[in-house]
C-alpha cells in the first residue's frame, strides 16, 4: 500500500508517451539548430568571394528591369525615381512597370512617368491577374529585350551603381546574383526592430553561407539579377506556389545553374511596421516554402547534388516544421512538469535530458544573431542585440502558431491567393484592428492564457527556469494578440482574461 503523498514507483503510460513526444519534438528543434550551426560555421570560416570590378559601358549587356506592382500607391513613385537613375547605357536598358493594380496605383505611376521624361520605362497592364506576381513577370518576359533581368519590389530603392556591380557576377554558368536587403525604417517601431534582426540573420549569415558552401540557394524575390536563359531553361515563372522566387531558384539549381549572393551590394527597403503586414508576409513565406518543399524536395533528393547540399535543402525547405514543434512543446511543458512532479524522480531527469537539443539550438541561435548584429553594426550592433534578442525570442514563439498553420496548409497543397505585403512608404502606421478577427488570433489567445496559467502554477522553488520560460512565452502570445486586436478590443477582453486565468489557476 502506498502512503499518501508518496511518489509512485511506476510511471503512467500516458506520461511516458508524452515524454517521448516531447523528446521527439526536442530532437526536431535540435536538428534545426544543427543546420543553423552548419550555416554559421560556413559563414565564419569560408572567405567571401571577391567582388568583380564594375562594368564599363562597352561591356554592358542589354538589361530589362522588371517592377511588379499591385496596389502599392505609396511607394511606386519612389521606386521609379530610383530605377530611372540607374547608371546604365540608355540604349541597353529597358524598364517594365508590370502593374496589375486595381486601385489608384496606375494613376500614381503615370504621374511619376510624366516627371521622368526620356526614361526607357514601359507601363504594362494586364486584363487579369493570372499567376499573380509570377504571372506578371512571365508576361513581361514576352516583350523583354534584355539578356539579363533585374527585379525590384515596390518598396526597394536601388543605388545608381546597382547594375554596374551586380551584372559582372553573371559569369559563365551563373544564372542569378542576389543582392542584400537593408532597411530604411529599422528603428520605426518595436516590430521593425524585431523583424530587422530576424532578416539580418538571413542576409548576413544564411545567404552568405549557402553561397560560400555552394548549397541550394533561394532567390528572395527582389534586388536580384537573373540571366534570362537561366529562367527559360529552368521552366520559367510558375504561379503554383506563393514563393515563386524560391521555386524558380530550386529549379534553376536542378537545371545545372549556379546561383550567387553579393553581400556587398545592398538595396534599402521597407520592413513591415505593423503586425497585420508581418502576418501577411510570414504567411506567404511559410506556406510558400512548404508548397515548394511539396513540389520539389523529391526532385532535389533524386538529383546528383552532394549529400550535404540535399540535407541543407531539406532543412531550408522543411524548416517550417520548427514552428509546429514549438507550438506543441509550449502546450506540453505545463502538463509534463506538473504531472512529472508527482512521478518517480527519474522522470524529471528524463525531461531535462530530452530538453538538451532545444538548449543547444538556443545557443546556436544566439551565435547566429550575434554574428549578424556584429556584421551589420559592430559593437553597437551587439549592444542593440542585447536589448532586442530577449524580446525577439517570445515574439518568434508567438508567431509560431500562425506560421505553423500556414506551413500545414502548404503541405496539404491547399491553394490560396498571393497577397502582397502592405507597403506604407511615408504614410503613418494605422493602429487598431478592423473587420473580423482571424481564428488563429483566438487560438493564440487561448495558448497564451494556458502558458500564463502554467507559469503561475510553477512559480515555486524548483521550477524557476520553467516558470520564466513559460512566462516569456505567455507574454509573447498575449502581446501579439493585443497588437492584432487593437486597443479597443484588447481593453474589452483584458478583464475577462484576468478572470479566466484566475479561474484556471484556482482549478489547478
């Protein structure tokens, strides 16, 4: 007979299964950390490729610049001014404004063109939006005269020497050179600082590593120059995924072309400044990446590429699984810790051992983001990271549910329209929420409250680290929900949320 309060000698089967699930999720997150560590090692140990000298006029090929637009009136004119100022022989330059807009963007474009007389700019309109951005780019190729195709989204502002420095990278066998993104509004808001930190890691560590390690490489959709023959031999622009840029880049690699990254050529652009725009951008990237994985990952493994490149491509295209793992871990931890506290002592040791891959990944991410901050800002960048990274972790975790839903949608093959990330230009941020609230926001609220209850329940000696972990996760989810709902809705729900947490805490 067991004395009251004594821990059982046997572990319930449900707890064993939950622990095994937790360990499996931890290993998945650890595998992502291993892939990131490989990229970090490549970026630190492989020297950058030497930049070729800028072209002189006599060596300049014909270039077509494509500017795909859709309902972006605030930023279209600024793009046209910058592109018209590109330093390139006028007789070998064609600029196509591929304008599928349904608002007053075409009028803004026409007004801008009238102020730029003599610029070789063509305003091209389609009667439909078939294929979305991919369809617009493919339509433009029908009348493009360039051997090289440069592409800019509406919020990008290329420097006049962009083509002079980028086109020389397109030596024999190279089908694409991607430029680096930089930020016009990094310090505009907390969201812009957090997102800029995340994107800096991509452009300062991940992309250089893939270039230097000759790994599968993704086009970022803008601020790049393609060799036209590469586009055609890879099968052209296809609109069956939301990331037509990544799709074409993988197909180009499979067709035998080399892709390059020019880290020293940066193009200023706009970071989404409000949570609605961030959600739109993240949904397209996450679902599109999953669609490309569904479409092409099998072909990557059937190719004759190196094993390390295939593994890196799998991590790159399948990395969205990380978000599903993060959501499940967040939901499991409160239950596991509470139940394990009443079980045999060995179960807590097992949980601690199972969490090691996640701790490894955290250390790797600190290295990745720290390296990016040093490369972008030196000592000041590291100081900036110290103030931003602690907020970035719960922010990223809070977006995990939203991103996981998008990834699962992509894996299932469900189609959805291409939604442009809203661009503001100099317009002010519009605060508050309008229209119905997305279902995922209510799910984020529920998960945030669940984590808050877990943090409060574990706020006793022996659970300090777990309590802090859950508390930060809860703050991330609830903060994201508050930003998504707007001030009025948040205020009306705050009282109800406090009552709900109190009732749940009392139940435990």
